[in-house]
C-alpha cells in the first residue's frame, strides 16, 4: 500500500454542469437549423406560386425547431454557470430571428436581416462558452 493523503477532496459536479461537448452540439444544431430555415424562407418572387408558398411554410416550421433548440441551449448555458453575455448570445437566434419570423408576413426580409446579427452572436456565445473559466 502506498501512502494516502487523508486531506484529499473530490469535487463531483452534476452531469449538466461540467459537460461542454453536448452543450456545444446543441448550440451548433440550433445555428444550423436556423440557417436552413432562413434559406427556406428566402425567396424574392411576388406571384403566389404554390411551390414557394410551401417552401416558406416549411421554413417557418423549421424556424420553430431552431428557436426551441436555441432557447434550450440558452437555459442550459445559464445552468452551466456561463457568463450572462454567453447566454444572451446563444439565445439571440430564437429571440431575434424567431420573433421576426413569427411576426412578419411571409415575403419579408426582416428575418434574414435579423439572422445577419443573431447568427454571428450565437457563434460568439459558443466560443465564449467553450473557453476555460479563470478561477479567482
């Protein structure tokens, strides 16, 4: 038997606090799904072609999934103890793009413009959430 130190302490974190990879995957999924939704809703035709109307309808439904994933990632970010700015950046696709999608009538560029701000903010939140925390 080797020498044992009786003063050792083991810190056991709950499973949701110490895991960065599943949280990062959820943030990436929300970003990708939001991009797919924006691509589906981006059309510039004034006539009401049934194919494009169906494409916009599917894009709006996909945006609901992207918003749900983004909000779940933001809640998980807060539970993990990330800084507030990380949580706000991760929630930005749901708040900006999701609300713009649900409030505007379909041939609108507002969700696309909101995506220009929200998606880079989400990437910044992802990077900020993966950086190691400095202990004081």
